[in-house]
C-alpha cells in the first residue's frame, strides 16, 4: 500500500490513542491535520504556536517513537503552524517549523570536555541553553513573586556582584521557577553579551556527570564549568540522594563562588527541606538569598493570562478569562493549559468560546469539582474574605465583625443553596432556623443602608457563583 500523509498519520494516531488519555487525545491530537509526506518527513498542521510548544513539551517522546515506528529511523516530523487570532486557513500566515526528532534540549555530548560547546565553532563558545521567550518583560509581577523577581533582576544586572549568591528560587510546580531563572540568564546576556551564561537542568547535569565518570573525565567536566559566569541549575531537588553528583556539584559551586561567579538555583522546596542533600551543600545554599514564588492572586492571574493571550494572538471574552482565573489558582502552567485547551476545543468543535465551554474544559483540569454550591464552600470564601478562621463563623463569639461575617454567610447560604433554614442553622454550630431568619433580615437591613457593604456582598456573591467549588 502506498503511504500517504493521511495513512501515516492515521497509524500514528492509533498508537498515540493507546498512550494518552481520551481527553488529551481529543485536545491535542484530534485537531492536528496531516499536510504532506516527503521522503521521511511528515508535516502536520497545528492550530497555533502554543499548541506546537505544548506538543513538544509533553509529547515529544511519544511522537518520536510513533514517527520512527511509521517511517523508520530517519523519520522526521515537521510542524506547520496556523497562526493568528482569526482562525482562517490563511496560507500567508503559515510558518513552518522544522524539527528533527531530537528531544529538545538534549545536547549532543560528543565531546565530554565541553558538553555545551556549539560544534564547528573554534573559540570555545558555550551555548547558554536558554529559551529566549522567557524574559522579565513577560514575567508578570505580583505580590506572589515580588522579592524573587527583583532579586533576579538585581542578579542579572550584576552577576556575582550582589549579596544574592547563590540566588535560590523555590516554589511549587508551575509557579514560574524555570521562567524566572531563564529570564535571569537572558537578561544577564543582554546586559553583558560577553558573559558566559549556562542553564542546565539537574537531570542533565547528573547525566553529564555519569558520563564523565564513565569516560574518566571528571576533571575536564569540572574545569568546563569553571568557564561559566552565571550558572543556572534548575530543580536541584533532583540531586537528592545522588551522592557523587552532589560531591562534584559542591566542588563546582565552591570554585565558582570563590571566583565571584553567579549561581542561580531553583527548587520545589526551601533549601532546609531538601532531604537527601548533603548538609554542607544546604548550608551553602543559604549563603545568598532564598526567595519563594507563591501562588498568584486573582489580579496577577488575570494579567498573566492576558499577556499570554496577547503573545499568542488570542482573544477571549473578558468574562471567560475571569472565569478561568477564578477557577485555576495554584498553577500557572495549568492556567495556560486551560487557555490552549479552550482554543483547541473551540476550533475542533466549531464552538464559540464562552463560559459553558470553559466549564467543560476546566473540569478536566481541576480534580473533583462539583457544580453545587455548598454551605461549607460559602463559609470558606466568606472567612477568607474577612480573614477569619472558618471556626469563628460556627462559634459563639459576639464580636461585631465576626457576627456580621457569620450573618452574611447564612444570608448567602439561604440565597445561593437550596438548603432549608434548619439545615443551614446546623452548619453554623447548631443554631436554629429562627437565628438564620434573623441573620438574613439583619443583612438585608445593612444592604439597604450601607453601600460599601452592598459592594462587598455582590463581589462575594459573584465569586461564589463563578467558582466551580473545588472540594
Ligand atoms: P516551574 O518551573 O515553577 O514549574 P514554569 O517556570 O515552567 O514553572 O512556569 C509555568 C508557566 O507559567 C510558564 O509558561 C511560565 O511562562 C508561566 N509563568 C509563571 N509565572 C509567570 C509570571 N509571573 N508571569 C507570566 N508567566 C508566568
Ligand atoms: Mg521548572
């Protein structure tokens, strides 16, 4: 049978379907169109650049395997990106990305002496391994990241010349550690293109060490790292329990630090909690500054999402953006994932992007959601809003501010759930239904007289209705 791009891609899809879950398959693979097959290269069309990056980040190994299976060892995949906010098949707006099937970032370690040297260049030039799209400019500032961001800027402007050495950036997954660390590298090169910057993941670093040990070239390896002015090591928690790697890293760290070179490290937890890490390393990590990245607040999430949309040339209705940001709170990567998934779903099913579609998409991202508004959920949001522990709402305190919060929670529970007055009262430390009626009346009186209170209540109401009530 003659292979065409359609038949090859069909076979690929069969393999892929077996290896990813249904939702991912629908979101990321169904929208792909095979375009052509030339020799060993299959070209596929994806809706936008973000889509392409997502595939590369999450599915490169699978795609590689599948393509090899269909087209043999020399098989290659090329992407054609359909760009722009207007999703018409405008030929002129297509750009092509050629991609051989090497896993991105995997460096050809032909010469172990200089694991990052660009081949064919005589003078020793080290490829910084940076992604130029991670900049300070598009790293949105918020309360959640102010310290880390400004320390990063300071370090980038004066590598090795600040008190922040090493700079340790820590925080949960998806909160921007890699972005910020890379932005420091990019900015350092803009400030001084003569500087040698190197970004390396802890995994790659470990692999290089293993290889250098195998080749009896540990000294060369250590010496190579001495050429670097700004060394960025991402996700150092992966060095845990790797004794030999830690020993060599300790060595490199000391020499660089002594010579006034900058170290930037990222970790998913504060240095003191790095189990399986040698004490002497941990104590060095504490020499400089450890700055954390927290989950962003709503305004920051909105700003981040809007920046992403601008970058990608996407445009979403305001209420949809707001809805997404209300619901995805703890992971910016997820926030972007929802955006892309939403765009993909809308293209795939030719549906308008609205709150309904957003709800469907978000349900796949947030575990265990229920659409039902519960009294507990209202209590949680009200308590958060007034900065009180939830217990106080159920307790007996007569302090005015607490009484108002308590009454307001009952009022919202009555209006937004279909619980009986009795059931609501029980949720508030076993109060009876007449207390709930009294509370609702008190809140109504306040609403009629106090404009500020009225605004607060309508904000809260909106927030409760908007949230998909994570359990
Ligand atoms: P981590 O390394 O902490 O897991 P990443 O650096 O990979 O997280 O960030 C996940 C995604 O969120 C990236 O696409 C990044 O660009 C984006 N991101 C994180 N923080 C911000 C921010 N403050 N402004 C803009 N984008 C951000
Ligand atoms: Mg990261």
